[in-house]
């Protein structure tokens, strides 16, 4: 699991204040017919799942969702990345 701590700064832009690389043993993959799990190779388990710029983009979307809900209520959002399209 990837943990990223993103906080709203005075400039109203997001910054990454902390990154922690978690363990990854299994990944879920999809194809048009079904979803399946597979073991994660050593090379992939030792790197972050998404780049910093994508984490910041997703963070901005998360902030927009929080603002729509009002009162800056924290939300738990699950993301999936489609690497094909």
C-alpha cells in the first residue's frame, strides 16, 4: 500500500509532505473478460505505484470532492488506474 501525506498549503496548492513505501505482494489486474490477481515481482514491489505528479492530480480531485461536500469533511476515495486508455 502506498501512503502519501498531502496537505493544503497557504498558496492553495498541494504538496507532498511525506512518502512511505509499503509492501506489495499481490496486484489486481483487469482485462475485458475478468479481473485477476498476480504476484508482484521484486522490481515492482520496491517502487511507488504512481508518480508524484499523478498523486498530486488525484489529491486535487479529492480536495474538490471535499469542498463539494462542505466543511472540508475528510473523504476516503478508492482510485483505479487504467493504463490502457
